[in-house]
C-alpha cells in the first residue's frame, strides 16, 4: 500500500557530544520537520532545579517542578532557542555544571515520565526529528527511522571544548574530555532508560566525518524511506 507524503518520526540517539543536536536541527530543516531537542528539555529542568536549589534526589520537589513547566523550541533565523516558562535559556543550559547535573536529574523516574509524555505528545503526529539517548528504545520504539550517532570520547570532548571556547567560557581540554567520559558512564549505567542503541538503528560514527558528511548520509536514508513508503 502506497503512503503518500507520510510524515515520519525520526529518532536520533547517541552519547553526549556526538553531534545529535546540530544534526537533528539540520535534518529537520531539510525536510520541514519540527526538531525536538529532548536533551535540552532535561537540561532545562536541571537548570531550574539548580536555580531553585532542589536536591536531584528529591522526587516530590522535581514532580512539582515538572508540573509547572513550559518548554518551547523557537526558530529565530538559523538558530533554535529554548524557552522555559517564557525565558530564553539556550546558553544557560549548556554550561559544564549543568552537563554534570543532567544525569542525576534525568535518572529521576518522575522527571522521565513527565518528559516522556511531553515528547510523545509533541511528536506522535509525525513530521518530527527527536534526539536524545532513549528515543528509539523508549520514547518512540516505533519510529520510522532510527539513527545512532557515535564518536570517540576524545573527539566529542574536543568538540565540546571548542564549542565552549567559542562562547567565551574558559575550560580545560583534558577536563572537558574527562567530563564527557563521566557523562557516558552515568548515562550508560543508570537503571532507568539508560543510553542504548536500538537493535534496528542505523549506526553512523562521526569521529572522522564532518557535520555535512553525516547530514548527507542521513538525508539519503530519509529520502530512501520516503520513496519506499510512496511505493
């Protein structure tokens, strides 16, 4: 049966610093889809928890925080801003401190359940690209296309270092690489929705590839899927 112009659900998973955010935005733009940065959603909650001095293990306080939370992704020119309760937190959620706090907040069941429901509500109709660590395994196991992006920890740390330096944040390269490795360990070891590769995911190692190279591969795969559905 031919399915004309079906709006796909595209999942992009992978460890921190693999290029998921950049590629998710680019791929969504390529096809006119909505980009849902799930990592930014967890970072946003982590930022609020830090600002309000909420203990990462205080489930009751985090549940209240999630219940009174509005997250929007707003396109402004070539950039995508993250608004939390109407406030632009795009830069604030990308600091090293928040990066280290995210695994603790994301491991809280009430936070994951709240974000799971919100992500499914935002993406269920299709026409979306979602990126995170459990999109293809937990959030949308029925996704039409599942990508798993990877790169060595050293390369991902180097990219993160360059990104922070460009924003004027003084960081150390070796410390940044160490933080990436620590984040990997936390994401992989957590009991609830750990970082996992879906059995049917398409693996792309970007260690020696440019963003443009990876995007080209992904676009080719999406177009092939569209052609397949169109019969």
